[in-house]
């Protein structure tokens, strides 16, 4: 497979992860601060960073970096609260 095809597969996998996470929280199957939801957001956004950077879509890279940061922060906060 060509490298561009791999980049596209990575990007579409990221999109599926984000949309599935949104569908799960919208249908109240998971909570917005659950580790599963946040992990799906983190992974989906990280994959989209790879895809967007490859295609030089830097605004998308920027928003997905923020999305990864929000997910990581929320997961850290949830884990700390669970320990307390």
C-alpha cells in the first residue's frame, strides 16, 4: 500500500473513532467524562493529527492538538478523583 493510502486509512479511522464516541455520549451509552469516551477522542484526534499534518491542513492539526489535550486533561482529572 502506498503511504498516502495509509495516511487516508489513519485519518478515516480517526474520524470513525470521534463519531462513534460522539454517538455513544449522545445516546447516553457512556458519560462525557468516562475514560472510554475520552480515550476514543484522544485516539481519534491523534490519528487526525497525522492525516491533517500530512495534507498540510494546519488548522485541523491545531484543533486536534487541543482535542488531545482536553481528553488527556479530563482522563487525568477523572483518575485522580477516583483515587481520592
